[in-house]
């Protein structure tokens, strides 16, 4: 049994050896917007983060994107937080995707652009050290290009999930 101390919060937490699945999408999301400037928040794929709280986690995102729209998504964290992340997966054209970084603004945005329609699978591993503002960690997504055709869908699929643990 391991424990983690957060001196800023004055808390001691039990830390298990594995990251439990905490939030899972049980059905396909509704269609995303056609405009890359208006990403929609996923009402299921989110969790709360208190001020000065830390979390380690993983987002597994299964999505469908039409070739003409592509897929754009981002992870929003509370203002003042710092996130370090690593991305791995396969886009909807079966090409390997990987990226990593650290930043102190409250969004990490990615776009998967391919010339084919299909399903993609992405794993985003992260550590967040929140600042003095409580808020939600949330996935937002939408089309990466504006194509106004309702038959050309972009959505998050059943089985997408967050694993995370506070420490």
C-alpha cells in the first residue's frame, strides 16, 4: 500500500498500483460541429480537479472521422494548471500518431488530417498539476475543416474512456 502527500493541500492519499477506468462513453457521441472554431465539449468524457490537486491519467479516444472533415480534439484543464503529456495511437488512415510535450496554458489541441474516412484510436497519457482554480478536465472535439454536409460525420465512439488517479 503506497501513500502520496500533497503538501499544498495538506492531504495524504492512498495510491493503488493501477489506474482505474473512471469515466467511459457507453454510446457514440452526437455529431460534432462542422466548424473547427467551435469544438464541442464531451458531456461524458470529463472529471473534476480541485485547486492545487494533481492527477496522473490516460485518455483512450476511439473516433470516426470522414475524409473531408478530419478530426480535431483537445484536452481542457483548469486555468493555471500545468500538463505534461504523451500521445500515441493510429489515425483513421492507419498511420501511427505520436507526440509529447508540456505546457502551462489550459488547452492541448491536436488534429488528425487524412484523406480517408474511418476509425482512429488515440491514447493520451498525462500528468496535471493544477493551480489555484478548480475546474474540469474535459475532452472537446469537432471537425478540423468546415464541410457543411450532415452525412459526413465526425464523432467519438463507444468505449472511449478516462483512467486517472489523484496523487
